[in-house]
C-alpha cells in the first residue's frame, strides 16, 4: 500500500488499493477463513472507479477523448457516478442512461455530480429503443465529439481488474487465496480479477454469483442464451438479460444464483455482524458464499476472498429502508 503517504493531487489518485478485511462473526459457522475486499474505499465508493478511470485514460491516450468531449454510458448507477466524478476533474460533459431499477439515491447522486440523466425502463428487451442500451447509443449517435464507454462490451473492463484488483488481492493474501466469490454483472470484475489470480495459481476457484431472473448461470453451463430465464428482479448491478462480452466465462468455475430477498437480508446481516456497510450485491455475494459452503465447496484450509463491490449508502431507499423491505415482503 502506497496511498495516503502525503498530499494527493487529485481525487482520481485514490482509485484502487482498497482494504481486505477479515470477516469475524458472519462466517463463524463456515469452514475456512473469509475476507472482504471492500471496494467502497474507492473515492466513488465502488469498484466501478477502476474501470471508468482505466477506460477514460485509454481513450485519452488513443486521442479518442478530446477536450470538451461528452462521455456517454449505460449504467445501473455506480459506473455513472465514477464517470461523473472523472468528468468533473477532467472537464468533460457526462450523459448517462440509467435503468429505473436504480435506487433514487443513485439517480440523485448522479444529478448532483452534474450528469445529465435519462431514466429508462428496466423490464424491456435490450434491443427495445427504450432500453438504456439503445437510449445511450442514440444519444451517442447524435452528440458530436462524444465517446460511448459501453462497459458491457468493452474488453478494457476486464483489463482494469486484471491490472489492479487481481494483483492487489494476490499481494494482500500473500498468495494464500483458494477461492474468489464475485457478483457477475458486466463481468469485468470477476473476469479480470479471476484471470490474473488463475495465472498465479491455476487451482484457485472462481465462484460467480448470479441473480434469479438472469441468464448468466445457464449460459455458463450450456453456452446457450435462454430468454425463458429472464424475469424481473430487484438487485442492481448483478446478472443480465443479455450476454456481455466483458465476461470471460472460461475463467469462471461455477455460478450460484441468489434471490432478491436473501441478498437484501444478508447485506443487513453484514452490517449487524461486522460493522461493514455494504451494497446490495455484497449481500448477494455473502448469501452465495453460504450456499457454496452448504454444497461443501470450502474446507478448513480454505482462504476465501469475497468482493464487496460498493457502499450501502447508495441503497438507503431500498434494502436499508424498512418500508421498502416490507413493500417487497422481505421483512
């Protein structure tokens, strides 16, 4: 760790080098040792800072992103926040197409960061002109001097985690890691981190987390997109109704699906047991870890790293609201 040794010239210098925290109580009944890579310590409070900065810097190096340009992206919220933060520092305009599944907190955060936000229906097909993918593409087409980040189909999404998250975890665990548990959305985090770790130690198990209502687990098992799997679900930033090319399915050993309710309750459980305040997908990762343990995935010698992708403050009107939890029959 080299951060915070003196003056930081820009908030963007604080991206990466997040802590690995030993989980003490929540995993007490599970065999092995468990550690959370808490990505909320990034300045934009999520793992998406890593990919946003990497993609923007790459576009600048290639001369694609020029002074006065507009950055456009499709996001469930966190990547949008990261891009809005970067745009402020670097002087770009930022336009975001956001799913209406995103929490009000996230949408308000994006607006407060100066981004132009277009809220799009979540429960439509990806090719529907109202979907956030198509809205972002249409805005890009008509906006001069604009760059579409396109995180779901951008190989740099994988590369960002291959160059940063993977090496950090390898160093922090002194190579002792045996299992990595990661929520799979765009797939950049699990693919890039998993690829790096498997290159260091091929027998490390990369355990994916998918949502009930998403197509990723079945696609991983059959290599076929089954749209019958698709149904509405609440978790943001987890699962997909299409196959993102930013997911390298060969790196992932297995997937476990979790429910909206279990993920929400487990996020709250993390707060109560560990004092860590995580986002919705962190609850999904914790729940999946317990489901993997129930299937005898771990032993006493296991060294398991869970990626907690963002901070709970993004979900105050959702999983941390008793009213929202009761409305959805989760409490």
